[in-house]
C-alpha cells in the first residue's frame, strides 16, 4: 500500500484532491443521468446529448485551460476551474427543460 502514497506532503495533497475529484465525477456521471431523467422528467435522449456536448466542450476547453495554467500558474487556475465547475453543477438544480 505504501507504493501508492506519494512521498512529500504537496504530492499527497494533490493526490488526495485528485482522488476526491475523480470520485465526485464518477458519482455525478451516474447520479446526474438519474436526476435529470427521474427527478426532472427529461427524456434520456436530450440528457445524453447535453452531457455529450458538455464533454466535448470540456475536452476543447482543456487546451485553453492548460495554456492558462502554463502562463498563470497551475494552482490558481485549478482553483478557478473547480469553482466554475461547482457553480455549473449547482446550476443544474435550475434546469427543468432541455
């Protein structure tokens, strides 16, 4: 088990935040579809289309965000992207139509 734990404290913090982020993403991807289809009553087709568009946008935005991280520092850019992601996820509570 010691092989999987980074040696220095900053590496452990990054590994822990990445783990929490990954688990949260996995939970969202499974529960999000259920929320939109069951709680909000949207059909599966538009939900899949919307999530697909969001995925394509995030892949394209990754290039720009990587450039920002190179020029302005990774820590600040990572914090801003997490805040934007939290706000966007919170915005899903307001969605009731496609």
